[in-house]
């Protein structure tokens, strides 16, 4: 997986200065966060569901080989085929081969983060094939030649005027002076363009939210209906997804579906929740004649066997992004990876290597909101700390940080030095404060106060205050 995460400091700084982006990101708090809170409050058994969802995913990961083999057997029994891909390049080659064997000329795609991870569109283009995105957000991103900036809202970083400008540039078949100020006008125009793509497509590609081992079923959760059109209309349906999506039973899948929509968009259930089991039968009026599932590893097996295995429980709801103060400030593109926010800070180093993504686990306030809202109980802050430790052990990162951590360790082992150092640290910043707040820090510390104020220390350390309190008793 190709990433540009090393440049996070620069891209984040640029994002903070982007007025249009900051306006667009405002939808997170009023939209996703508020709606999830309402959906969670309306379901008394939500915490019990979280515990059950966590247990389902843990069990599936502990027996991943068994359930994947069972899934493959059931897909084959239903008339489909399963293909195994070690990395994105191999997944692209498999899909290109299937497309050419099927004689496909027109390809449409449903929403899939795994195909973004695998750079599938680029692999198909290299093979002389073009795939058109059909999710509205992904379609906009494809027109703009940009990666998605959010798991479930790819164009979250754009305001309406920017989308209208993109449509005017690429939809030359419509009148140049047409009104595009309203949301419905944009949707109507996209529908006109994409409808012809659906009707003429030879092959459809989607991802998967869950794979059901007991039946060989692929579960797809969408809100636009493009997923169903992508799977039912073309003669060939290819599913490209990660090996960690498998769950044992249909009942397990429905439990996770109840968690997914509430955590992602605050809905009780998404507008479309579809189950696909093999190609169409002889007595069925529609559906694909050929059904393929490409199971991508791309480092997942290594993560499952490592201290980061809990991240493989992720159901890609985006709740951790929506509640992260860092993501809300800089957006997804700053992370330089398909996977952004807290979950991306753990996944990207796992897929691309910590040397390629070292800044991401450090892009955190350690507030813990991501772990609190995760519907399958992933301890994301703990996993980010594991990556920080690995980066430190590998000698990565700026030397001042490595030196500072070693100095802190030396102080911590010498109580007298620790007390003296923390006493100075508690008193000196107060010289820079006004009204209990520090609005500007000098030199290398100025990055913090460039975009926020910092509360001034109380003036005495906790230990000093504790000694005073104990002396009063």
C-alpha cells in the first residue's frame, strides 16, 4: 500500500489554514457525533451488543483459517469462485484477468475501501480497463482524481460549491449555465450520468462489510442503492475484500449490522442491507451469471498474529474518525493514507510499515474517545502506543523526541531529580500566562498555541499539593 504519511506534519499544518476545509469539517460534530449519540441512547442493549460484537470478531479471528476455508467451500457450492491475493498487486491482476476472460468492456464499482487500499483502479487502468465509481462521494473523488477523505463520506472535505465546479468541468453534455447550487440538483445530475453506466455495464465490483462462513454469503451495507445496481445488473460480480471480514454465522452478521449503522451514521439500519450468495439461479430473474470473491491479505495475517490483532476487529464504521479531535481539525487527506483518523493510525503502519507511517500513531491527544465509541471495543490508544514504542525501539523519529524520552526515563528513575524538574515545569509556564491561559509558547513549542490556547499549570506539582494536603490532616 502506497502512502504519504511521512508528510503528516506539513499536510496537517496546511489543512489547519484551509478555510474551505475547516468549513466542510464542521458537519462532523452536528451530524455524525450527535446522531450516533441519539441512536446509542435509543437502544438500551447497546453495550451488551458491543460486548457480543467484540466476542464474535475475536472468535472469528482466533479461528480465521477455519472460517475462511468454510466460506470458500460454501461459495464454491453455490456456484461462485474464491481467489486468494497476497497483496494489492496480485488482487489487481486477478480482477483484470477475470474481466478480460469475461470480455468486459464497461466496469462499474461500488464503494470499497479495500479496493482503494489495493489501488485497484490503477491496476485496471494499466491493463487497459476503466472502472467507474458509483457511490456518489467516490464518483466525485474519481472526477477530481483524489483519494477519499473519510470511510463513509469520501467527499466530506468538500463544500457544495466545489462539487458543483467539479461537475461543470467534467459533465460537458449538460448546459454550462445550469443551476447546481442545491444538493438535489447535484444528485439529479449524478444520477443521470451514472444510470447509463449501470445499464451498460458488463462487470460490477464491490467490497463487502461481512462474509458469512456458514452460507458463503457476502453482506453489503449501503445507503444509496448503488451497491445493488452494481451487483445485480452486470453479468459478472467481483467482490474484493479483506480476509478479516469473515464471521461464523448469519446471526453473527446481523448482530454486527445492528452496531454498524448506529455507529456510522446514527441510523437504526442503513437504507440497503443486501445479502449475496453466489450467482443467480436458473429460476431467478436477475443477478450475475458469474460470482467471484477476491480475498486480500496484504499484511492482515501478520497483524492477526501480532500485538495489533485487536485492530482486525474493525468493522469500518468511521466512529473513531468522527469523534477524534485531530481528525476533526485536519481531515482525512492529511494522513496520506486510505485509512485515516485513529483506526488509520494503527492500520497504516501495519500495512505500509512503521517507517512509512511513523507520524500517524503520534497524531493523537490520547483522549480515548475513539476507544469509547468503537462498537467492537478496540483499544485504539493502546495500539497507537505500541506503534510509538516500536518506532522508538527502531530509532525512528526526530532526535529531540528520542532524547527527550530518554531524559524523562532518567528523571523518573531518580526521584530527587524528578521532583526538581517537575517543580520547575509547573512554575515557569505561569510566567507566560494571562488569566490562567497561555496563548503563545516560544520556539519549538509554538505549534501547540498556534491554533489553541493552553491552560496554565496550577503552579505546584501534584506531589507538592498532596504533601500539603496530608500535612493538614
